[in-house]
C-alpha cells in the first residue's frame, strides 16, 4: 500500500519519497525564462552571431613552429602586419597553429579575389613570411585551404533548416507518443534552450562555427531526453494517483525523476568541464555551448515544459485512452 502524507492540503510525501513543491515557484520561473529569452533575442538582434570561417568563407593556414609559440603573440604579429580579424588557435600539438583569415583580408593582402585558387597560396606565403620574421626558430607552412563564401552560406542555411526540422520532428513524436499538450511543452522547452544558447554566444560575441552548431543540435537531444523522462512519469502518475490535483501530480513526477536528472547533468558537466579546460582551443566554444545548454536544459526540463502543461490546463481526462465507438457493445457476451 502506498504511503502518502499531506500537509496544509498538499502532498508532501508519496511512496515513501519526499515531494518538493516545484510548481509553487512556477510564476517566478516563467518570469525568469521570459527575461532570459528576451535578453537573448535582444543580443541576437543587436550583435548577431559572429559566424566563423565555416559559414563566412575565408582561408585556413596551418603552420608548424620549431618551438611552441605564444598564441596571443602570433595574433598580435598578424594584426600588426595588416591581417586584421585573423584568429589563431593550437592545432594538434603545441607547436602547430591553425590560422583563419576572413576573405576580405586575403583580397586586401594579395589583390586577388578570394575565390581565386592563387590567392590561397599567396596569402599562405605572406603569413609564413610575417611569422618567420618574428620567430627565433623555423616556421613551416603545412597546408592552405580556402572555404568559399557560397559553401559557407549553404552550411549556414542548412544548419538553420536542420534545427527547425529537428524541432518539428520532436513535436510530432511527442504528440504521437503522449498527447499534443506535451508536444507544445517539449518544443517550448527546446526552443527556450536553443535561443538562450544562441543569445549567450551573441551577447559575448563568441565565434559561431560548425562545432558550435553541432553542440546546439546536441543540446536539443539532451534536453529532449530529460523532458521525455519527466513527461512519461507525469503520464504514469496521472493514471496511478487518483486523489491529487494536476499541480501535485507534476510535483510528484518531477520529484521522482529529480535524482536521475541531476546525476545525469552532473556527470555530463564533469566531462564538459574537462573538455573546456584541457581539450584545447579548437573545441573550446563547442564545450562551452554544451555547458550552457546542459545547465539551461536541466532547468527547462523541471520548469519550462511543466509550466506549459499547467498553462494548457492538462487533466486526467487528457491521459485517458480514447474509447472506440461500439467498444462497449463488443465487450457484451
């Protein structure tokens, strides 16, 4: 027999486990979510996303030093030589540097269209010449690659369509597996998480490249997983807990999945923190996007999706399987 304790008219313990009153703070949580989303949209409108070379096109140059250089010093050398907007990160070993140049820099330095294959080699030679003049050891040019602006635009458009398609598929899946009110809650939570991650990158003017786009899509999958677990427990409790309000059933469901949610998030964050601090600059923004996404996704799986269910006034009747016409007659002997 299940043990249920009630205090001040609310269930505080169910099946021997404590029930936290999460929905007591739903209005405050809704205000916080709206504020974060509005701030993110404002940052996106004012600053926009700082698209990386993958989306804008440009030139990638890989060089190898005899001794490990200071990355900040490499950036300063390129900036003083007229390569404004150049980025430099470690690539592979400490002695290897990957330099990325916007297409307009290549055109200004070579007087050749960035789309011309000759521009790639010419700009590569010029960059290595600058670095050799400021280095005590040898500097070797490993490779030069050009990413055309047309390819970058296609990647950007396809990436955006991919996110929209993912949200549409999620909405359809949740509506079929649970109920349409759950699908609105899940998609609202996912859109909430994606907008905040994008807004974070816009606010701090961080580079947005293909690795960050991959992280955003991973955030969608991670957040959806948490939301589905909570939704499944809500549906189950609507059918099991007879004498309880919608608010109490949601509180019971979130409390039952709370340990699993936090342990999953914590262990995921441990890996992401390791990547952030020890993974190198190439995946710095990738891990940062995932860290923000996991934190916001954990919050949204507790409050955003459940808040939407409360707003849509979900009831036990919504969870009842539809009765087919004539079913009662078929059951008669």
